[in-house]
């Protein structure tokens, strides 16, 4: 019988890391998207994820940390697109990630996690406590995989290059469509294939969308490209992401309102610019 050390999960650093991970992915990223919130989940995730695996497989600690290091490095490389595309094709929920090599800086927390000596919290019901924390951690990692999903996708029978050029022309030619100041940290999600815009027609709604796939996918599919909405908010702050959600995301038709507004004031112009009709993908 495997003897597990409950102190790995029932200690203050692990619980604080878990709370930060959930708070950042489900709230802070949606309402305060910047460099800090973009990196915070990598740091906290790399600190507590191998701890959770070590609790489950206590005799495999070294292998787990090596696996975590290699896995994170590969996850940020274009080669991971093959796995992501396959997963999204057959899974009930989508996963995605930003290719940003500065995220590798977060790997410095792995030694801190490995050599951390947990001091167990004394709780009246230890078994319930460790099971509860472990379950919350497992659900959190599953729910925040890739930080967000696709709210809605729009596919075109053209190359990614043509689609990107058309997007830039639509933004430049329509004064009601604006991108944030590219010198501001708020423009963090205008990197790595992500584009953030606000549409004022006349209500001001904010959207972040990205191109589906990566360089390998685009080269292998020269006559097919797609963008999908990652985040969307109305002028009252209602909205969020498909993966992270938002305060009023599924209430009062917020999701439908935001996607219809995007389609009326952006996608329709993109269709016209390309001279072709998009294909909708949920």
C-alpha cells in the first residue's frame, strides 16, 4: 500500500499557490490582463503541479520534476500544436497556449518547489482536508489548461497570411475599431498571435482573439485559416473567456450579445474584405 504524505498538500505555500492560480485564471486575467497576470499562473502552476503529482506518486519525485521541466519546455514550442490540434478535435473542451519563450523564466520555481519542506497544517479532519485540497487542485489544473478556450471561431478558405492582412486592413479602415496603445503593458495580448481590439458602435465592447494553430499548422493548411475569440467583455465588464468564464458570463444572454456584436461590426467587414463567407466553429 502506497503511503502518501498529506503535508505536501496541507501546507500554507501549496494552498496559497492554489488560490492564486484559481484567482488569476478565473478573474485577474479577464479583468486585468497584463504582463504580471500573464506570467503569474506559470509560476504558481510550476510550483504546485509537481507537488500534487508527488503526493500521488511519492516514490517518483525526481522523475516528476524532470517530466515537469521537459513538459513545460515542449508545451511552449510550436511542436505542441500537434497535440493541441488533436486534443481540440476530439475533446469536449479546447486547450490553447501562448508561444512566449519568456515564460521559461518561470522554471526557476521548480528547485524551490523540489526542496520545499512542507509544514503540515493541523486540521480536525486531516483525511477530508487532504482529499478536498487535492480534488480542488486537480479540477483547477484541468479547468485552467491553456488558460482559456474558444468562445467562438471563424474559419476562412484562405491562408493565414491573407487573413492576417485583411484583419489589419479592417482595423485600420474603420475608426470605430481600435487596438490599445502598443507601448502599454495592457497590449500584452497583442503578442504571440493574439489581437486585442475595442469596438465602439456605439457601445464599447472589448475582444481578444487569436489565430488557430501555429506555423506548422498554417504551412500544412495553406487554404484554411481561422480566428477564435478568447476573451470578450461588454461596456459594463460582463463577459470573460470560455475556459475562465466571467461574473455574468452565462446570464441574460451575455455570450450571445457579445458574439453577435463582434460578428456584426467586425466579422461582416472581414467577410467583405476577403470576398468570402466565414464558417462558424463553436
